């Protein structure tokens, strides 16, 4: 048996940083097993981030470090806030803690997927002279990855559109991998979805899936609620609204005529049935976070995006515009009204050929093999370092 491959993974806070890391670790473990090699992994994060739950669930040992979050503001003077000053003072402690962890673990590669928690471990990788691979999910590099980019051996990005946005000095280190998507999302069944939903949906009509993420999106819920009778006249609707919004939307649904109510399925949260619901959907209405874009393009789903205007560095607007500019989605930007939503969704519902063309363009942007591509980058980075490490031993 070959010596186990040693990987430190860092990143998290939100699902957008956490799930691509977990998916990549799964793919790396499978690749190594296929060649008779084991994986010893360690995840560095914070005890308050999503990664603190995901890493143990994936069987990955977990270590915490101190870190600080920068609360961004359009006015630079407002960034010099007591909370930011206090948090930034924690970063040196976090780097010292991460240095000890990295030095003791001696990883072949450190993989950082973004979020402020990645900064201490990324800097520690440089101090310990361990190769650092960054992965960026959005079109533009996030703040943490911008801070670490000059220390990285490779920078894996999710879109070709990112390359010209990088400083010229970093482009030689960049490679397009796509954003890893959980493989189970690619194997959904419309028939299973119909059984799970348990409603007599009209299969002669297209199906719209509305989602604002696990917690829902008040803006999207309000827009859809205002056009719901019209929308149900055109399509079946599966609406994932978030646990806090179920009662209000259920009250609206109770006033619908029975023939329209039969086409509406409301859920606070969608879990294991998500792959099947996505397989059933002809059109998706959603936010435009990096993970959502990766999933919908991998599946080739026509989408109407309502970006979260307050997302960090306006990244959701950039993401949505990136696909809309190529005809792979529709993006509702600035002030969005119910009329705007009805107009955009109506264009797709009324024209199956337009939906098919948009699906093809979306699929062109999708990279369902992104996790395997990122594994290639991790392993090749370790291989490039190995001769030098041996020579210095």
C-alpha cells in the first residue's frame, strides 16, 4: 500500500464554501482508493460555521482556529468599525494556531475554498511551505481568496469569465475546473418527484420550481405570491419558501380555486427529494449564488434569477449577469416587481423552443465533472512538489 495522501481542507461559513469542499474530498477519496491509496484529511474551520457540522458528517476530523470576519460597507470609513477592528485582531492568533496544525499534520496539499476562515490556514500553508490550492466558486475572486492568491500554487476557478478578471501575475496559476456539484443532484427522477409531491399535478403543463435556498427568500416569496393565480394558470408550481414563510403562503393558497390549488406544492424545506424536483422542473426561479448556478448549469435548467442585492461584493448580480449575457438564463436586476417576474417567467413558459435553447446554453456553462477536475489539480500540485521535497530531504 502506498502512503496515505494527506490533505488539509479549509473554508466554510456558508454552504457555498462548504459543500464544494466536502464534495471534492469525497471525489479525492474515491480516486485514491481506485489506485490503492488512502486519504488522511483534516478540516480547519470555526465551531460556528456550517463546516463544523458537515466535516464530522463526512467523517473528516475537524480543528478550529480563531479568525475574524470583515464586515464590508460601500463607505470605506464604515469598515473601520469596532467589530472589524476586534475581529482583525484575532487573525494573528488564528494564523499561529493554524501554523501549528499545518506543521504537525504535514499535508501534501492545503485546499482552501473561501470564506474568512480560510485565511489563517492559507497563510499557515505558505509559512510551512506546503502547496496551497485555492478554489473560487463565483465569477470574481472572493475577499479571502484575493488575500491568499499570491501564496497559491494553483487557483481553480469555476468560469472562464474569471480569467481576464485576474491580475496578469496570477493567470499562469489559474485553471478552470468548474464548481463541484454533489453527484446525487445529477441523478434525479421526475417520476420519483411526482410520488414524493403526492399531488395530481397536470403533466400537460410545465413545472416551475421556486426556491430561495434553505431559509427561503422573502423577496422571491412576495413576488411569487403576488402572481400566484396567474402563474398557476400557466404551470404547476413547486415552491420551497423557507420554514418561516410557510404559514403566510399557505393562507394565500387557501383562497385559490381548487383547480389551481391542485397545481401548487408548498414546502418550507426541500431535502433528499431535491434531485427529483430539479429533474421535474422545466423552469427554476431562484437566487443566483455560486452553488445554485453550478447545479442548474450542470443540469441544463432554464432559470430566472433574482439576485440577492446585498450579497458580498455584489457577487450574485455578477453571477446572474454572466449567464444572462450568454442567453443561458434571465436575470431580474435592480428594482424587481411582480410584473417583471411574470413577464420573464411567461416568456419561458409560453415557448418550449426557447426553454430548450436556454437549457442548451446553460448546459454549455455547466461542469458536472468539476469535482474530478479539482481532484486532478490537487494531485498534480502534490506531484509537482514531490521531487523538490525529496531532493531537500
